């Protein structure tokens, strides 16, 4: 993002903050926070929900891939930068900016990893897909939004592009610059810049270590740049910054690490939630808040680890219990009570011709089939990290009894034939002996059908 664009938005946002806060600059916990910048993925709409906070967007200005946009241009899973204020779980957004991280054809696929423009892209249980039929295939052109983790990009959002769109895009740090050959690399992808390449470097010069955004075309595996733009982000001193991302370049002795290109430090006043400073590690997903110091470094006031889903579940809702608002409550699936809140990433099925772009908890009903990523256990309760409502064709209700589970072997009681407390039996073609003597953390994939209160297993797969 251009420095001048960022400075302009901060200035504009500051004026709007004062209006939203009634002109007060108080930092009381009962007052809305001013001069706040939030970087995180969209978990839902109505207006826009990021990092568990719902931001009103009635007066928001949107920028989508460097063009003026509207809220309808945004999708669940995309990583955005938001300027606004918040008080508890509610806030007001003055500006929202979305810029994709990577765009181009897939050249390799292996398991949960694929390659675009030489960049290794990892997917996980939270990755949201749009207009894509899985598994991914080589040759498909995709747009990706996510979080940088060392040399990898963790995909939060993957969308299929029009195959006729030959433009590619890449963001990263310049390496191996050769001015005579007019080439450089970004994480292994060669970039050629020529006389006609438009340079927008905010007064800087091309140099190793400069973070840039490159647009162009792909020719024989080389990215021929049509535009190169400086992509350095700078924040004014005392800007309140909230980040969700992946820890990299951790230096425990210096008490520093990087999250999505932003340098972070901590001190004795930093509050660690569900982890300690000694437990910080590279590749850990964290949410953190703090203020930017005079050197442009985020001094973390709070660091919280993001919960990983340990159960994947696809089944039918038997009961819905509303919460205090339209975004929260509990659902009962396979006899399990699963809580849903504003931190749950929620979306409607793309296959539904009437899919609701503003889908939230209030749209759920008993009988809906859902795909869930769940964290927790029977002792402390279960919470949905991700929820997608499946589209059920009214002409075919056979799928309502179908169940899919992916979970660690520790949650299967082989002796009593219980999985998540549900009684199970095997169909004629399945042998249950494959469940014997598994290591506790072995991933098991189960498919079957519910017959009353009993799960009839039709397939078992052990994930090595």
C-alpha cells in the first residue's frame, strides 16, 4: 500500500474518529477507542465482522484492489485493513481496504499445499473457497488473500478467477536485484522490469529488502512487470494497532517477532492470554493489540493465541438456541451443543442460488445441514471456529442423514463404540479393527449415516 495513501486515510479516519467519539479523546474503557487500525480476516457481515467485533459500515469508504468499492465487493475470509473505533464487541469503520496478496495460475498441488508464481501457499481448516470445486487443479487461475509466515503464504481466502484473465499479481520483498539485467526475485519468482514498467515507489528506488506489489503478465514462467508499487506500511506514533496473523522471525532474546510484515515487541507489561512469552513460537497464529512507538514498532499490550479447530463435522442441526443478538447462540448437532459467536467465520453455500451474502446465526434453522470446524471438548464445551451452511436441494433429502467427521483418535471410545458420545456401528463393508491401538493424535476421517441415535459407519480413513 502506498505510504501517502495510508497517511491520507489515517488523517481522514482521525477526523471521523473524533466525530464518532463526540470529540472526546478519553481513553477510558467505557469510551470508544480512537485512531485504531485493525488487520484481520472478515468472519461475517452485518455490517462487517473482524476479530470478533462488528463494525458499522453505514458511512464507510471502501477500497478494493486499489479501486473505489462497496461492501458487496468483500467476501468472508478476505484479509482487510480497517480504520475505525470500537467499544466492546461493536464499532464503527471509517475506511476498509482490501488488497489481494497473490494472483495467478496454480502450477503444482500437493495435499493442503499449492504453488502460484513460485510461492508456496498453505491451506487449513479456516481457508474459505469461492467459486472453486475441490480439490484444486493445476492450471486454474486463483486470487489469494492470507497471512505471510516466513517463506509461505497461509491462505485465508481462495477465489477462482476467469481463465481469460491473464494478469498476475505478487506482493513481497525484493531479493537478488540485478539492475543491468533489470530483474529481481520475490521468494523465488523471477520478475523482469522493462523501460515501459510503471514505477510508483514513493520516492524510493528499487533495492533489495524493499517490499513491493508487482502487477504484470506471466511469460515462460517469468513475471514481466507492467507496474511496480512500493508496499511499505508505516503507522504514526501512538496509533492503536490490532493484528491477527502468523508469528515469524521470532527473537526471544530481543523480544521481537514479525506478524504479516509488521515488527512487534513485548515487555513486562504485555498481557499474555492462554500462553506465556516462553511459549511464543514461529508459525503460531496470534491476535495482538498495542500501540506503535516512534520507531514504527508495535509494542504489544495483549497477545492471545488463536484456537485451532480439532474437530471437523458435517451433519444436520437438530436444535437452534438464540443468544443475546443475531450473531450468537448455540446449535445442537449430533447431540453436541456447539456455541457460535462473532468470532465464528460464517458463510452460506456458494451452490445455493439464493445464498445470503449477509448470512449470520439468525438465518440458521433446525434441519439445516452445516459444515463445522469445532474447538473444545466435552468438559469445557465446544465452540464453532467456522460454520458454513450447506445447500440442500429440496428434491433430494437423502443427504440430511449423512455425517462426516474428522477428529483425533483420542475422541473415539473404541471399547464402548462411541465417537463424541455417539454410539456407532459398522456397515457390512467396513472393519472397525482399523480403530484399534491408534495413537491419540492420529487423525481419523469417518463417513456414515444416522439411523436414530446410532451412527452407521460406511467409511473410515486413517490420515498418516
